[in-house]
C-alpha cells in the first residue's frame, strides 16, 4: 500500500527540523569555541593515535560532536596533514532510512570542517568517504589539511628560529645548535625530528626545498603573533553549576559562553609561493590568496 502523501510530508518535515536543530547547535558552539594555537599545536604534533585521543582538544571535539547530536565518534587515523574520524551509530544517517547506496551525512562532514577552519585555524577540506547508508560499516570522515596552514601553527617561535639558523648554516651539529638557541641538546633533537616529520628537513636534518622556502618567507615578517587565551574547555570546567542545570552540553556551553605514515606533500605548490609571499603583508594574507586561487581553479574545473 502506498504511503499517504501527508505522512510522507510529515516525515520530511521532522527530518528537516532535526537537521536544522543539529546545524544550529553546531553553528552556535563553533562561534564560541576558538582554540589557542598552543593547544592545536599539541594535537598536530601527535605521532600516534593514542597520543592524539588523549589530548584535551580531541576530548573536547568528541564531547562537542556527541552533545550536538552527531553521535559517538572515534579517531581512526592521525597524520601530518590528514585526520580521520568514524561514527558507527550515526544519528544523522538514521534520518534517511530509505536512502541506499548514497552518502548522506554532509551535516557531519561540514561540522568537522568548520571546527577545524574557524576554531583551530586550519584550512581544510572535509569529506564523508564511507557511509552507513552507502552500505559501509560506519560513517567515516576525512579532514585533509592544507600544509601552509599546518606549518603556520605546528611550528612555534623556537622552531622558526631553528629553521632560520639551519638556513644560514647547515653544518652546525646538535651541540652548536643547542648553544645558538640556548636549549638543551635533547630539546634540539626533538624539534629537529618535528621539522623532519613535516618535510622541512631531510633525514640528515638539512633543509629541504620546502624548508628553504619557509626559512625565507615563513619565519620573518610573515610569521603571525600568537594570541594567548584560555581554551574553550576551561570555560566548561569552570561552570559546573551551569552544566548541572542544563539540558545538554551545548546548552550549558552556550549559556556560559555569552610511527605514523608520512603523507605526500606537493613541493612545487609550496616553493612557488615565493612570489606570492613577496606581495603579502602577512602569512594569513598569503594563505588567503592560496585559498581563493584554489576556489577559482575548482570553479574552472567544474565548468
């Protein structure tokens, strides 16, 4: 027997209402959840999955995702320029019970992407690569990070100084670098390993082409001054009474807020930024130029 038109319309309306509620909750929380670069840096520097899931930032993302109605998520992969999340019992997918062989959870992929870009400062592309409604075991979301944005945050002032020193004198040993930077040798080795993982140096810790370009244009006037402010989860922990009296995490937050695989990097893309860098007043402006260029290229490809 065919379904009554009113019944079908009513189901569609209920689905739209639920999606609107989720999108509204995501938008409101993202507007009040900016993360300091220092906390994002801790997350980006994690080499193994177990390190990443134990950071305060990941715990906050997981809590936020659950309480806005997107489900219980897991992080299944962490790399220098790609993060992957999985949701097995996905409330968003369940809103489309009659859909088959299609990915349906754009709301979730967009939420991840917006949080990374607006609150963590990481330009990215978010995509649902597997979906329960497409016949997969779970809904899987990939966040692919633009290398330039990662370099801007993952390296702190001391790392940038280290890149500058290596650019001027590649012959210095660990002891000489430690003396130059007033650091312990062990800390120099740790920071050199970070540069190697992010393709700024080779295995001998000499600057790569990417590292050389960064030493010229990413460590001087283009380097942004880092703001210092409390992470959003500190506001939550400081408002126990609000949480206790609220219907959800989202309500409480808004009430109080009034060996990892190496990912490929396109060296040409980064090295060719030299001319752009000369025209830019800040690293953020340079980044913006590249984003706009990418959007234009995508529009041309779609025509």
